[in-house]
C-alpha cells in the first residue's frame, strides 16, 4: 500500500522566499488586492462606530440625567429616530462593503487557484516518466487539489485577514483609549493572558490537525487502493480482512478528530471566559465611577451609562480579531508547507527537454539505430557507473533497423525489451551511447515531432472517459470521421462499434470498464493508426491479452498496416512474430541472437530453446 508522505502533514513556519513566490501569483490581480485591502480597512473603521452611536443615543436621550431635564418629547423622538436611522444606514454601508470585499477576495483567490493549478498541471505534462515512477498518483493529485487550496485559504482567509485584523485591533485600541483611557487599560489587562492562551491552544490545535491530516491521507490511500483493486480483493476473499484493516485506519482518524474537537472545545470557552472577565472588570470599575465614588471614596462621576455600554461592546469586539489572528497563523503554516510541496513540483528539473535548436523530422523514413546503448531507470546511475552494476537494464546494445523493416524483440521478462521501445520515443534518456531515428540523435529532435511519428500500442490499454470516437481521436477536431472509420475497418473493430447502441458516440466508462480486453486492444490499434498515419509502429505485447480469433484479426490487419512502415514488435507468443523480417533475441540487457525465425531455429541457440519450451507447454496444455 502507498504510505502517505510525511510531508503531507504540514508543520512549517513562515518563509519569506515562499511568500514572495505566492505573491508572484497575486501580482496580476493587483487591483483586486488593493480593492480588497481598502475595503477591509473601511470595514475595520466602520465596525467600532456602532458602539459609539449607541453610546451617543444612551447618553443624550436615555440616560437618567437627560430624562430629568424633562426634554421635549418630539426632540427626544427625533433624536432617537436619527440615531436609529444612522445605525441602520451604517449597517447598510457595512453590508455593501462586506459584499464587495467578499467578492473581490473570492475572485482573487479563485483566479490564483486556477493559475497555480494550471502551472502544476502543465509542469506534470512536461516531466519525464521517471518522475511518475517515483511519485504515486494520489500524492500528485493532492498537490493539485488540497495543497493549492491551502494557498487559496492563506490568500483569502489569511493574508487580507492579517491586515484587516491588525488594523481592527489598532482602531479599537485607539478608540477605547480616546473614550476612556482608564477603562481601556483595565480591559487590556486580560490581553496578555489571552495571548498566552491563544498560543497554547494554537500549538495543540496545529498538532492535532496535523495528525488528522496524516490519518486522513492514510484513509484516502486505503480507500483508493481497495476500490481500484476490488477485483483482487473479491477474487481472494479479502473483503473481511480489508474491512478490518480499513477500520483500524478509520478509528485512528476518529481519534485524531476527537483530539481536535477536545482542544477546540476548550479553546473557545477559555477565550469567551477571558472576554467576560474583561467585561466584569469594566463593569466593576465603571460602576464605582457612575455611582460617583472613586477609589478614595471621593465623588467622581467621570463615566456615563453610554460610555459603559460602548466599552462593553468594544471590549468584546476587540477579542474577535485576536482570535482571528490565531486562525491566520494556522492558515499561514498550512500555506507554507503546501507551497513548499507545490513549488517542489514546479522546481523539479525537466531532465528530458528539447534543446533550443531542436530539429524536426523531414522526409520521414523510419530507420532506427542503437549505438552502444547503456541504460538504467535509476536516475542515480551515470555514464561513469561500472559495467558490473546490477542496475543497468540495457548493456551495450547495438541495433540497426532499416526503414520499413519489421523487427521482433523476444526474451525472458526483464531482458530489456520494453526499455528499447521506450528509448525510441525518448520517454527516457540513455546514460551512454545514442538512439537515432533517420540518422538523428533523438536528443536533438523536438519531442512532440518525434512522438508524432511513433505509434505505440501497449499491453495495458488506457481509455479515457468519453465516447469511443473521442478516445480514438483523443479529442482532436482536425481528424475527420472518415479516417476514424478507415482505421477501425483496418483492425476489424468497425462492425463491433456499429453494433453498439450509439455507435462511435457510445460512452466509455472509466478505463473502459464495459469493454473486453480484446475490444480495448483493437481500439488501441485503431487509435495508433489514426494518430500516426506514417508511423514507426511499436507493439508492446499488444496481442498478449486477446483470444485466438481476435489475435487472428489483428494479425491480418497488421500485415496490411506494417507494409512500408518500420515496426518493432514485442511478444511472448513466438507464433505471433514468425512472419517478422528479423527477430532480435535479448537476455539480461544484451542482444544474444538475431535473424529470421527459420535462421534462429536452425542455429539451435537461445531462441530455439525458447521456441521448444513454449510449444512443449502448449502441447502439455492441450
């Protein structure tokens, strides 16, 4: 089972270099950033005004002192109505500002999200196959989804919130000091305790969330593997064992989530209690002054009822942005770790890339030549690695294939046959020697142009979700329908497609689940012919999973298709390659024999032994 990467669980502090790279994606949307920050500042300025309006209404129209003066009732009604209208008007303005702010930041985040995803996806398209050999698909999907989303959360819920919350705190502090500095200092006495409590719980919540993320990755991994391998699970009766194994991971996730809930359930009440402690202190000291008694027992009368009410409101509202800052720091940590992983993908060296002066193939003929080729999939193997190293897959291969020649590669599993075909398309680069097509080193050719001339049919056929025709044309609108039909007739799959309810527009389920192995193989043949009309044809065990009747149809079609085209065929069934112009026998990364079928049988070497063993097994099976 694929184990979650330790990096999937984030725990990284602030990094200025990573932050600059994130902000690089924000730069094209600078007007949205400026607008969002300005709106955030306006919202911050408007927030404390509601308490000040309430203070004015209470002290001017509703306080005992104001009522004892027997004011004109019309004046009182007009004053309260004006205060109420001002309050509601300010609420409407706040609503408009908040709406515009949410839109601006939402558009900013989603556009940045799109740009980063597009860059990561584009980068993955350019990386060599060796990169995907080392990185599981699930982990790469996480980079494009949840990791990118963490950066979006940082931008939309972190970066601007950091500015807004900081500004709100400053505004509240200034207003509270200006209204009554004594009460302000009293209410501020709780802030150091709140700061310590926030840091304590933030660390615990971060660790618990980190564990939750790790366990969630484990659950996702096991779920993905069990669904993908359901045939194997049911075939070997592993349902109960798989369920028990999944239950262990599921319970670990439950435990991690419960731990998060425990700390969060403590954090919120602690913050609430500290907020109420500040309110209690304000009420106690303000009440003494409202009653006209100071600490020495003298008459004071410095605080009004409206001031007390406003201070209670302001002190409670002051705690909210402080709490928000704790969430901002969590978002920051998540974004730093996620951005490190994303930029790790973007910074991955494209070991196989076109040269600045890469050439294209003109007057394509189809000759292929391997010149003393040494190759290993292990990227740590270099040209200086000793010849005796076990990691070498191909060892000094010399092979020349003439234009239009059909060559079969045979040998035991692990002999290096598939590696030969992968090097022709330059899916990998050789450590020593060179691979040439039409006299050009494939390293000097543009990859897209080279692969345009190479048609590959693999044993494991991959079909995309969509229609049969979209799979055959790979959604290329320039390929006419007539060409599709012609290729399908060639491989003998046209009649089968027409027998389907919607013909060529029949929907194909994920990975072609509704098609047989033989049918998928025939479609793969047709797709290769449609995409590459002048191809150098590479058939990698292409007939290994089809029945005898289907194999016969394929052989008949290929006899026509291979005429005039260079063809490299890999097959375990020696009966399928007897008609080839030449058979190259490989063993442990070296060519040990080559010649026609009859020549190799007469020679009585390794090929003849393979031939006798295979037919002996066939006779025994009969």
